[in-house]
């Protein structure tokens, strides 16, 4: 320490006038010297500090903690720094001091004293706190593309760090992905509670629950905030707050009960669009909000609003894609006598959005039916639109009665052309289009199933009383890849068999491997289900315990067989004289079926079809009648030449046969077979009721 003399007196005089809080303590932690700044901070005279400990001047945990730190410095001889929160400024935040404790040594090097130096770092400390809160908002708000979850994340981050109680109310359309509209019917503003949070358990400061509607009068701060787009700061005695509380007794009572003394109202707006309002209140923290808090709340609200708007836009796009996909999928499965079918489509709930899975049941000629399941690689509107185009193409190709392998060849060509068009127009989000498809045709007359696959998982077949097994087929490449040809697999099925078609989202749900998913699917199908609907429900309950991350399309069909007395077949000679006996046989069969009303129409149709086969086709000629939901007349021959409908001129002697068939039948067409072709026509039954 400085000794006596002029130099020492000068040092002591300068020390005593120092405005920086500085003090020197002995080994008993008693004050030896104290600056003028230290005396002002502690609120005592300088001579009132000498010989006294900090805890004696200002009792409390802060001074006791500082004394413990000084003891440590005296023992170790190493300096240390600590942060101390002091008393709050008048109407403001608590003061924050950065305290440095330095050892002072005598001539022998022994630590005998400790020097305390304090710096007022209040502004820097709270600036760092604001920056930390903004960083936390950036990291924690908007982690999901869900409007309600995003609002709750904002409330969670702000509560405790900035406010004691927070509410986030949004305009109603935001919850459905719609465009926000600040106009409300009647007077005032109607908002829906998206989130709230409190430092108190159970959020007792509000009677409005999340998801409920809250009404704000036009004169209330939230309504004014949303209308003007400006944040506002209100002490508890503010006239607007008093009027608002007076007009809402329940809200006013809660404010008084919990001692709310300061309120901020912040607009939530993004990209020039108002989304809602956040209300922040303090009742546990003594200091009221100030202008710095308001600026911080505005910044938090702006960042959170962008996250909410992103979630809204995602919800809108997801809803649009889902609506598009739903509109492109079958609204109901068509009634038919070949199979009893049930289906289920479940969109993915992920950031990628809905995908391009689809299914279909397509009635074919000859009482047959086509079962289709496909999957477009990718998600979003592009995948949904591509799915719609492929489904339409499959139905068009199915109407031509192409075999499954040929249908997939044409579909593969279509996908290649679509990919080229998208590449030229630069409209596709990703280069190329890749899809898988499984096409299965079932004939209830022969009970034969014919299937071909373009990179799609095989169907599962369950015979009556038998174990579930995968249909053994050779899958070709996915559509759009090209290379290998497609192969057809045929198998006879017992009546009452289940045929299950699905997309890979079903078997890979929950991160399962494909083989594991197939094993679980077969295990479920080994338990008999009374109806396809029950089988569909059992599969979904077992394999989709959680919401899938990929779309799922499921189609379950139970096969039926037409009875022997519903089908009549005759081999005819390739001779014009065979037409009359054919008409007679048709008349006799219809009489046996109780369909005498159709004899005249059926005779005309059969006469024209048999005549056409005899004149332009080749032997053998075969006539088949099928009594199904309609009366189906089929004539087959060995020629692959397809007839064409044309309008005969006035003086033509022929050319009216197919026109007559088209007029008398509900549908007609041609399908090619390995041995030739079959011309068919469907005649509606009396009353139009299925048999």
C-alpha cells in the first residue's frame, strides 16, 4: 500500500474521487479504501464504508456471493470475474455489474488484499439477452410446417424470457390454409386462439382455450393493432386497457387477480398480409415493459409471422394437392359381378406433401375386371397431376382391351413422352418421370387371373382356407426407365380368393424393410376377414399404427365366379347358313333365362356379329352369351382384323351392321386374343337391375 507523504496523499485523493466503483479489502474482507463511485453505488458515504464488510453495508445474497469470491481470490491468489444483478433502475430493468476481483500482494509476494472493480454493463447485458432470444426464436420457431405448432413455439420461447403470459390468436382461414381476411361479420374482430403459455402452470390467466374463438371489440388494442399493423405498449392504467377490461368482465377480473401491470400487443404480419395478434403481459416480473422490449417483441413477431405464413402456405398447397388427388381418384368403386372390392387411400403427413399413389377398378368386356395400383415417384402437385394423367391413360388403354403386358408397354411410352415434354417446358420439379404400376385382370368365367408389373410390388393372394402368398410374377422396369420388356403371369383362382394390391408406403411404413413389411402383411391376411372392407381395416390397423411418411393406396378384392348356367357357348361353322341356327339358339337360351323381352334385340345383334365373322373373319367361329349385370354377346374368330364403324351412304347395300349393333347395345367393342379377335356387345337387362 502507498505510504505517507505527498505522493501517497495524492494517490488517496485521486482514489477517493474516482467515479468508477473500486474498493480494496483486507484478509478479513473489511474495507480499506473505497472510491467515490463505490460509495454512490452502495448508497453510503465513503467514510461509512471503511472497516466494514460488504454484507454489513448491504445485506443480501449478492454481497454474500461477492465475499465468497473474495475469499477464494485471497486463498488462490488468482483473479476472477463475476456478474452481479443489482437493484433495478427507476421503472426499468435491473442493473447488471461486471465485477473483477484482483489479488494485491505485499513486498514478499504474499496476497494480503483484494481489489474489487465494478463496471456497469446493463445495456450490453440486456442487448445480449435480446440477441439470444432472437437466436432462440430462429432456432425453435418454425421447426414444423404446422400453423398451430408454430404459434405454440413462439409462445413457448417468449414466455419467461420476455413476458410472463403470452397469447397468439390467428385469423380463422389460416387454420385451413386459406387466405387471411380481417373482415369479420358484425362488429369487432374474431380470432381463434392458436397458442398460449404462462410462467404459471395451467395458464390460469385466460378462459379461452386453444382452438376456441375469441372476440375483440373494435376499440380493443388487439383489434386496433391488427387494423393499423402497429405494435403498442400499455401500462395497466392505460385508458384503452381499462376500457377493454371494462367491456370484458371475465378478462378484467383475471387481470386484476394475477396483478397484470404491463401489456404489449404485437401484430403478426408477413409479406404484407395480416395473420393475427400476439398479446404479452407481465405480472410476476416487477419491471414493466419498455420501448426496448416493444422493439424486441416486434422483431420476434415478425420472425414468427414468417414461420406461420410458411406453415399456412404449406397447408394450402397440401390441401390443394390433396383435393386434386382426391378428385383424380375413384370416388366409389364400380359395381361388378367379377369381384367384391374395398379400397383405402391415406395421404402422407410430411413436408414433402401428398404423393402420386392411385388405384382403380375398371370393368372390362366379357364380365372381366381390371384391378390397378400405381405409384408416381415424388410428392406434391406435380406427382398428383402425373398420377391423374396416368390413371386416365390406363382407363383409355383398358377400354381397348389390351393384355396387361401390352398395356404397360404403351403406358411406358406415354411416361417417356410426358417426361420429354416436361423437360422441354421446364415444368417438372425434377428431371424425368418415374412411376410403378401393377395391372391385374380377373375373368369370372374362367376364374383366371392375369397380371403384369412395372416395378411394382407383387399382389398377395389368399385362397379360401389357404395361407397368404405373393403372386409369383416377374416385374418389369418402372415406367419411364425403359429397357426390359414386361411379362405376363397367369394363375387360376378359386372363387372367394382375396387379391390384395398395395403401394410400397404400406409395407415400408415405420421404417420397415420391404421383406419385413410383406411378412406382416401376409400374417394379417392369414386371419380370415368376412368382407374386403374388414380385411382392409385389419391391414391398416396392423401395418399403419402411425401416420405414414409416404402415401398409401390399398385395394382388396374378393373374387367371384359366374355359375355354369350363366354362360352359354357354341362353336359355329364358318358358313352364312350358320346365322339362322345361331339366332335360334340365342332365342332358346334367353327363354330359359326368362329374358324373352330381349330375344328380338339379341337376335339382331348376334345375326350381325356372326355374319361379320363369317364374311370377314376366319374359322373357327364361336358364339358366347353371358348373363351378368347385362346380357353380353360375344363372337370370336381367328382373324386379327378389327371392324370399324362407318356411316353407310344412301345407295350402299351394306355397311350398316355395326351401326345397328351400336344402336341396339349399351356398349360394344373389340378385343384381341392370341388366336384372333372377339367382337362383343352388351345389352341392358329389363329394368336395368344387376342379376
